[in-house]
């Protein structure tokens, strides 16, 4: 029986595939792209590029690792197998920040991660427009352009620049807006840029101090969450829960408890 692939080997594959996918997404944006459908609400858009890029990634992974499972945002698990014990599952967000992509804003990314036995072990996030690329392996650190990343050393929540995002359902947005309104007097400022994976990568670099959001899916979290954690951020949910749809919080150790407690008091994981 062949040895299972190492995290480094899986990362090499992820980087190769993500770079090609980002090039396709960029080319399609230059050529012009339009909304082809909506998903959960009228503002939750999917473009032809989202679907084309995910199909390209799936096809590439099938050529390179035909027995692996794949989970993607647009096609779900499709007709790929389920990863058994020791098996690899790839988690794809073909274009994180689709609304930014649709409007030509340079804050959107291809996100690709490899998971083994339920643990993400390798991940890459590549900005479609700028070509900036962040990578990580479990236990191996997080990197951009060859430099190892370290999260913010800020210790005062009142001086922290915190990023967040909003869902597409109007009732959820209203709840999230109330949380932000109550939080903003207690931090330096809030940023909402529209791509969860990139927010986590900027937090990994210390260009943001922390990030939180309710309503994220596995493809939103997988690669960016690993990169953030490997840069030293604590990546969790609230009240001991793992990061997930109820909430993801990524914060440096010194900021984690005060920001966690403030978000818990504000019921950031609650609402619709």
C-alpha cells in the first residue's frame, strides 16, 4: 500500500491547481462577467466564473488524485467519493468574494484546502486580481512570498482593527449590524471587505488584528482558517465551540478573551 501523501505534497498540488484557477478567474473577469443566478437570496450571486473555476479545480484534482473526495461551494460533493479513514478531501471556494469579483473590486480569491481525517492539513488562498498568495501546512507555519507569517501583537482591544462580514439574509444582516454597532465603540475600527479567506490571511499577517463572522461554510473557513491558526491566531467559535456557521473568531492570544467575551455578550452567534 502506498504511503499517504505528506502535507507538503498536498500543498504543492493545491498551489499548482489554485494558481491555474486564479488565472482563469482573472481572465474571465477581464473578458467581462455577469450574474448567472442567485442562491440563498437575491443578493447572493453566483457567476459563470464561479462555476467554471470550480469545475476546472475538480477536473484538475481528479487527474492528479483520482481517488480523493472533493467538496466545493457551487457543486457540493458532486459525484466524487467520500474520503474514508486516512483519505484526502479537498475543499474549494472557487471565488471567495463573488460580489467584489462581479463589481471589479480587487478583493476576491481562490481558496483550496486539503483535509485528512477531518483535519485541514494544507491550504492556499490566492488573490485573483493581485496574485498575492498565502499558504500553510498543519504544524508547518503560514507563509506569503516566502516569509513566515505572525499575527498581530496588539494587546489592547480598544486599539484593535477588527474585520467582519455580513450574510445575505436581511434578518441576519440586521442582527449582525446590531452586533457591530455595539462592538465598534470598544475597538479601534471595523473593516468589512467581503472575502472571508482574505480577511483571515490579512489577520495572519497582522494587517488586521482580528476577524469574526457568523454564517461561514466549510469552504469559507478551510484554507484561511489554517493560515490564520498557523500564524498564531486562535481560531474558534464562541463558548468552546469549534469555528463554524454559528461563528468563527480569529484573534491573537492577547485579544482573544476580551473580544470573545464581548461578542458572547452581544450574542454574535445568535439571531437568524
